[in-house]
């Protein structure tokens, strides 16, 4: 069950001071709930995670995540394989039928994970969706992303506003639509201590191709985001590629720093299958890379409940929160886009849920810049 350690509506009557009651409401409003849902690349399973966050925009922090992985029925998988076999010219009727069946199953998973919210279920702002989609070429050779999720059907069945179509705005700005993971990972795992950010961190997604993200330390006062790096490599080339990336990170840090000591690589988080994690941990230890390597996330205080089976859905949920805060979710130096864009598309749920989300978006004020950055 998702717990709210700072929300105490049950103690409301115990506060005689009206100002104290108002302060409690304001603290409660800083906590937000959102559901992240991801259909994996071969449409065999989906991750569905309920998340609690604190703060807004660049100062967003994940507080807790809880969810599940659900296998997708074979009938839906078979429909996807039939569409994939005729991807150049798929039947519209077959595609729409597949999208409807997938939306029904996604809605069931959302209703199941909503139970973790307990009495705070009405506080869930939205559900953020991602799926592998269909990537097709337009007349001038550019890639176009076509989602597989029927967002309108999911919104109707669950009553929640749906945020999806995250790659589209990046593609329209000239980007590849990926990677979109770096900023959510930086918000979750980077050292962003308010006074002294002492260490860089690394997150590794150990899939068939290893993807690593270097998350620079930040005091949170910069108007611009630190130069997050992403790299992809096979296991044999991974150590050398990571060494080169770390050298670049240290060089960028020296350029930005005027005083103080150089941050070290303090923690490395590895997500994936157990065998792959063990192999990568051995490589990092052999080359003395990565500082403290964390593969068991159940006991890590910096994992916030995020584990191998929920990392992708957590990333998607944070992209949804960034959309709500009207903050860009793409990093042009990684995706190739010409500029930064707010990612995602809104599909309203019930009137009450939609009003709650609109009120949340209208109340948000971007943080002030430092004077030297504004000048």
C-alpha cells in the first residue's frame, strides 16, 4: 500500500489552530500521484506503477513507487505479430481491433494498481502511457510515430486523464524521439543535494544493448540542466565506452566549476536481468568504474521502491509529471532535436479528474532564475 507519511487527514480535528490546518493542506498538495504504464517492445508484458512525487519541475523528487508486471494475453500478442508482419501496409480494421483489445487490458491493469492508493485514489492526477508504437516513414523520409494505445478508450474506461505520445514533439522538432529516459532518471537518481552535491551517479539499463546514463551532480540552482550523457554499447565494448564518457563528464564538470572539489562517481544503479547485472557488476569492478554498484534495489534508500520490474513505468510516469509542470522532457544534445519541447498529449478523463488536473497545471509557477542566468 502506498503510504502518505506527511498527510494526516485523520488528525484534522486534533488541530485547533486554523493556520496549522491550512499549512497541513498546503503540504499535502505538494504530494502528487500519477500512474505510469509501459507496454514492452515485443508486446508480451506491461509494467504499471503508482507513483508519489514531491515538488515541481526541475525540483521534482520521487518519493515512492509501487506496481506490478502483468503478462499480456496471447490473443493480443498474436494480433500484434500479425500487424508487425504487414507493418508496411497494416489493415486499419485489424489495427483498430488490436488497439481496442490492448486498451481494455491496460485499463484492467490501471484499475488493479489504483488499489494501492487506498483512500487517496481520488488524488491520482493522470495515467502516463508509452508503447513501442509503429514507426513509419513519411514522404521525405522522416520517421513518424504512431502509438498503439487507444488513449480515448483508456480514459473512458478508467476515468483518468491520459498523457501519451511522448516521442512526437521531439520528432517534429527534428529529433529521433529517443532517448527520453535521461531527464526522468536524473530527477530520480542524481545527487541534487540542496547545499553540497558531492557525487556523479550512473544508471545502467542492462538489456540486449546496454544503455548507460551519466547523471551529473547538481546543487539545483542552475537555470539550465546539467549535461546528462547517454551511451549505448554491447557488453564487450561497454567498459571502454563508459571510460570515455566519464572523461567527458569530468571535463565538463571542470569547465563549470570555479571552486570546490571535483565530484566523484559515487553510486551506480544497474537494472535488468540478474545474470546481466552480475556480468556488468564484474566488469565495473575489474576496471574500477562506477563507485558503489547497486543491483539489489529493495534495500537501497535511493531507489524509492523502483526495481527491475518498475523502472520503465517510473520513467513514463515522470514524463507525465513533467508535462503537467509544462517542463521540457527532451534533451536536444541527445535526441538531435533543434530545441527543447514539452512532451506528451492530454486526453481528458472524467470531468472531476480533468478539473483537478487543469487546476494543478494552472497553479504551477516556474521557479525564478538566478540573476546571472537571467542576465
